[in-house]
């Protein structure tokens, strides 16, 4: 993000506000607390580097930069410039999570979803779990936000007042269909694992991709493979399961042909 046109949702408005605020500071000494951060002339240059695809030839990995930012954020109080930098760096992740939850639960207000995701993010920044990590930091944050957001959405959608449910009667079947499909797919994975058609590792990969919506890029961060390798592995697994599903035709609709690949970034 931080480039080109995008929507005017709450997440994008937060991004614009933070970019203006941090852009006005612009002092290089802000990043002089460590050699890794000092390599960037301004805070926005650092954020742009984190938003870009990782360059294998780069001296500074995203994990190293994020670890430095987390350390400085822990050392200072809430609302610090470090917290704002981290929030701006993870705006694409927050935007993507909010969009996924909204698409699954259209009866929930997008701004309400955003407020929950941002609150979880800010709380997670100071958690011992995140501070202890030295690798796969972006993946860990994305997974935390996604899990928390969907759990909150499931709970909140069930507690929605009757008048809200009545306002959009056509949306409820979409949510129920999604949940039923997810449950059916999970049961199918379990059956395949028990029958020996799937290993535990393969099943975990499919759950992350098909049920939780984790991107190939994020999955690649966890095991050190490339995103392309993950895509090919998922393709082989889905092809195998399509053959298995031939004996149970109802499952075939859960394995549609993959759309054209798009380039995904970490953040």
C-alpha cells in the first residue's frame, strides 16, 4: 500500500493519517537506535522497504527490522512513534484481514471489524509471544489477527440483534454456506488423513490455505520454501484430493480449479 489509489475505508484513512504524521517527522536520527534502522533515511523509507517483496540480496531482512521496531516499542510507552511505525507497516495485513472477515460475515460493519483487528494488533505488539520471536514475525502477526478476527466475528454474528439480521436477510445464507463448506472440507481432510491419503503436515498446509485463507507467501515464511513451491505443492495435493473425491461427488465443489496466480507480498 502507500502507493496508487485504494479504497476510503477506515484502514486506508488510518494509513493516510500515519503516513502524513511520520512523513512530517522525517528526521534520520529517529532510526539511529540501531544499524539496521539507521540504513533508512526516513521512517517512511523503512515502511516502504517492509511493504516491498523481500530481496534475497538485501542486507537487512524484514525479520531483523521488525525485531528492532518491536524492541524499541517495548522500551517506550504506548502511542510512541515505534508503535505508529509498526501499525503503518502492518496496514496491508490489517486491511486484508478486515476484507476477508467482511466478505465472510457481510452483516458485520467493516469499521467494527477494523476496530477489533487494530485493537488486537496493538495488544499483540507487547505480548511475550511476539517479543520472543526472531523469525517469521510477519507470519505470526498475520496468523494472530486472522484467528482472533474470525473468532470474534463468529461470536458477534451469532449475537447480532434481530433487527440487524432482518435488515439483510439475503446475507445470512452466505455466511451459513461458508461455514458449512468449511466444516465439510475439514471433515473431508480428517477422513483423508485417517485413510492415509494425507500426511499430518499436508493436512495442516491445506487447512491453513483452504480454511484460514493464509497466502502462499505467508506459508512460505514458515518453512523456508518459496511461495511458488508452496503453490505447486498445494496444486498437487488438491489434484490428489480431487481424485479421491470422485467417489464422493459432493466434495468436488470444495475443490474448484485454482484461479490465475497473483503475486503476493508478505505484508
